[in-house]
C-alpha cells in the first residue's frame, strides 16, 4: 500500500509540473499557431499599456541591436538638452562610417536638425555629434543611456555607442534583448516630441552657415503603409542583422513589437513581414477585459485588544478592506482563452495594538503564473491593547451598575 501511495504521489506531482509548464508556454504556442514561424531569431510582442509580454521568442537573450539603439539616443537627448542648442561637429563625429550625413569637422548644426537626421536616416555621425554635445563624450553619453535603461527596468541591456555600431567595452558588448528594446520603445512613445520626429516623412535643413542643404526621407517603410503605426526604428550591422522596433495603435489598443536578427542581406523585407504577422495576431486576438473581482472579508479577531463596543467580556475585532477600490474598472489586454487567477493572503488573527491603515495581507492577480497586480488588505479600525487599568475600570463600572 505504501509503495502504491508513493507511486501515486509521484504521478500526481509530475502531472502538476507538466500542467504548469504547459500553461506557461501556451501563450507562445498559441501565437506560433497564428503567426507561423517568424524570421527573427529574437522577438517580442508587448502590451503597450501594461508592459506585459504577450509573445516572446528568445525574448531575454542578449543580442546586438544595431541602430534601434538610436531610440534611446533620441529620448535621452530630448530629456537632457534643448533642441535649439548648437552642436559643433568634432573630428571623431565626422569620421563615423556609413550611414552618415557627411558632416565636416567644425560645422555647426541645431540639435533639433540632428535629431531628425538621427531618426529618419539613422546617420551615425549625427549620433556621435549629439552624444558628445549632450554627454561631453561618447563614453559619458553611454553612461547616461545605461542609467536610463536601468531606470526603465532593462537589466539585460548595455550601451557602448550612441549609433548602435558593434562595439565592446569593459562593461560588455553593445547589446540588448527583444524585451528590453520593446520596453525602451514603450517608454519613448510617451514623449510627444519623440513621436513627432519619428512620424515625419520628410525633413530638410542646413548647417548654421547655410552652406549645405540636406533633404531627408524617413527609412521606416511602414510609416504611412501600416494602419496605426505610431513610431518605428530600423537597424543593421553585420553582427546584428536586420533589426526593427515599432509601436502600433488602433482604437484604444497599443502594441510594441521588437525584432532582432531578422535576416541578413537579401532578406531586407523579413522585418516588415514579421511585424505585420505579430500586429495582425495582436489586434485579432487581444482585447481589453475587466479583471477586477470584488472581495469582501469578515472581521479579524485581535488578541488582547479593547473591543470596539468597549465591553470587557467581548473579543476585539477589526474590519478590513482591499486598498484598490479605485481600480474597480482595471482592464487588461487578454486573449479569450486566458483567465485571471486571484489569490487572497490574509492573516487570521492579530495582536493588539493595531492601527487603521495597517496591512494585514494582500490580494494577488496572476495570469499564466505572472503577477499582474497586487493590492494590500488594510485594517479599518484602530484597536488599542488591553491593560490592567482598563480592566479594573470595566469591572468597577460593572459592579457599580449592578
């Protein structure tokens, strides 16, 4: 009997592990069935609202990202400098390899114009000129980029250059992950100027001496050719392959797509095909659903506490509530087959003194094993601790009233 019970326990344990694994991977399998195999070696489809990864293919693998780097270059510049500042071109900036604006040492430009050069045509010399102006040096600007990445929760990203050319320093190889790249783009599209720049089809400007005029055409082929495209940035190096990151919004739904190593020369269109596949999948399968579940709890006994009715012989209790009632209309982009699980963690007994607003537990919402939100359960009453004087007073009151 004991051996049979042991075998049954092992069987049930294995079934439990298998079920959990299947649940965690079901999102990926479902997406692959809909989209087919992607060309990109690494890819992410992200909910632009919550930041939840809806689909990932090697989503957390560090890889070079080429000129998609310039999304971070642009946003760091917008947050640390004024666009009317004048940038003088150094010999280092002028010497950058293609693709380049072909600036010359000593020329001066408005920072605003170089940002269009950076994002529309992906000019490497403009990136370095911007970095040296804003950060004091390429190295100084890279530190600013890495600090911003950490602030955004991008722990698997390391910037060495502002233009995305393959490079390495003591901190590691210039690289990111599809998840981190999508996170950076998700943040960038919150900036109106970033959107304005990257949504511009054509732009022209000159150097401050007006000796040369430049005309730029946006290299983002999906701009104007894909419904709801908010922003996008291409990239290519020999190590990175073709890369692309973009954000798409239709109605009230926003999705971010990041693709790394999406083909090499002669496969230039792969990134557009993968983007359309993931966008079609996202808008067909994901819709907003209300996830709030009303929770009520009974009063919790408080040991050694003074009852709210001030009665000597009664047990003290405190009421509790979920702190999050203001989010009763909280919604999440979900597939029809996905289900939110709600778990309540609440202590069954407290010891006085306790105070209104103290945390007694929490309510956790999870989806496919991932925590979506977490609301504290707080006390609604202050319960003071019984003491000798209070007990004597209550006994005297009872004796005198008898």
